[in-house]
């Protein structure tokens, strides 16, 4: 996770959710899996999103937070990225094939803080 205008987070907590809101703007339901992503790699963990440290460096959190829900047919996701108390974005993204890779294109309502 990159942070514009500040230090990048020391690490990122990523959470996969079981569902999303009907308008496909926010994740919802239970966390199905969680990971801690750092320079040491990606490690599956057991942690509640509410227990992620809220330590700040200036206006940024020391640890970024990424939450997502993947549609059953994997053609769209709902994603939220939070880098600080007033720095984040999210919404629905359509998975589009671009050559041999996939890119995520914003679709529908989005939010930014």
C-alpha cells in the first residue's frame, strides 16, 4: 500500500470479508481471513479489525488497513484502504482483463476521506 505525501506504513493488515453492503460500497459481515503484510512477507493471522493498532505518525497510521470482499464469480470486488484517520478510499471495482493480467476499474459509488 503506497501513501502519498507521507511515510509509507510499516506494514499493512488485510481483511477479507464474507459480504458487502447491498449498494456494493462497503464491506460487511464477518472477517473470513486476515493477513499481516510487511517486508518479511505475507503472513496469515487471527485478529479482529478493531484490534489493529491505531498508532499514528503525523496524520498517517503506522499500519495500513485493507479490507475487501470478492464477488462469488470474482468479476468485481468491494475494497477499502485506510492510511490514516482522514486518509482512505473505497468502493466497488470491476475486474477487467488487460492482456494477460487483470486491472481493477472503479464502478458505481466510491468514497474518499
